[in-house]
């Protein structure tokens, strides 16, 4: 967390604590905390909850307001794909997108398959209420793929290039360090603005649950920073 986010979280915690103490006084609880050294177990628990909520709120606001930082894609290196947290996080994304199976890397929107990895298949498919050019393990739209391919110098639409594409989009959302460090919740909140199937996505499409996402991440070898 950078200094600005830490300061904002501190302000939110302070405001919540003032509210809590005032409420206790008004309710006649008879407990007035004069300083941090007098906080009991209950107070400490409350502060922990407030801190967690504050960080979550900041992640959400950051994702909603921030413009994509496409230059961060250049921070991605192929060796990062060997990182266990990266592999586990990509597994969560693929599961949400319905491409976790053996044919995921050649899956079109709607479930049909394409052949050949020379380039994005560039097929527009209508399935249900939506029409989309999404394809591959991370259901990349043509426009998003072309943007990422240009910045990252991806040579083709092979599985390796698709994995690097996904990591590039994660980086652009400001979540690369979160993924590498195991800050799972923070990474999901940020990447939910990129993949509509992730928990908390604002796009109104079906999502996997937080519980399932966390379970998939753990079973794939991901470690959560505590």
C-alpha cells in the first residue's frame, strides 16, 4: 500500500473509531477509550475490521476511478508466469471465464472452438443476449488484444502469449504486485474491472463467488499474504 492509500485508510479508521466511541457514550455504555493503550480485545477486533473495510473501499474506488495504466504492461516478464501465485490467479480467471478445460486456449465466446494460434480469431459471435469477439483462455476482445499485443510485442495468439496478455492486463489494472505478493482480495477487486466474471465485478454479468475464487486459488497453489 502506498503512502496516500495508507493515510486515507488511517483517516477512515479514525473517523470510524470516533463514531464508535461517540455511540458508546450516547448509549450509556460507560466505556470511554482515552487512548490506544486502553483498547481491549473488542476494540482491537473492531479496528481490524475497520482497517480491512477501509482497504477494500480504497481498492474499489481505485479500480472505479483510475484510468488503465497501460505502460505498466512493460513491467511484465515471461518468468513471472512460473510464479505459483500468478499461476493460481490465472486459474481463477480462466475458471470464471469458463475456459479452465484443456481447450480453453482455443475457445470462442459461446463455447465454440477455433483452430490455429497465428492470431486472434477475430470472430464476432452472438450467444444469448450478447455479441462478442472474446476468444481464448482469458476471453480477450479483439480491441483489447490488439492494444496489448502492440504494447507487449506479443508474436501470436499461442497459449504462452495469452498468458502474458492476461498478466499484462493485470499489470495495467495495478494488480501485478498484489498478485505476486499474494494480496488476493486486493488483486481480485482490481481485476474485476477487467474480467466481468470475477467476484465484485460491476458489469452485471454472472460471476463466481468470493468463496469459490478463494478455494480455486488455494487449490491451485496460491498463497495469501496474511
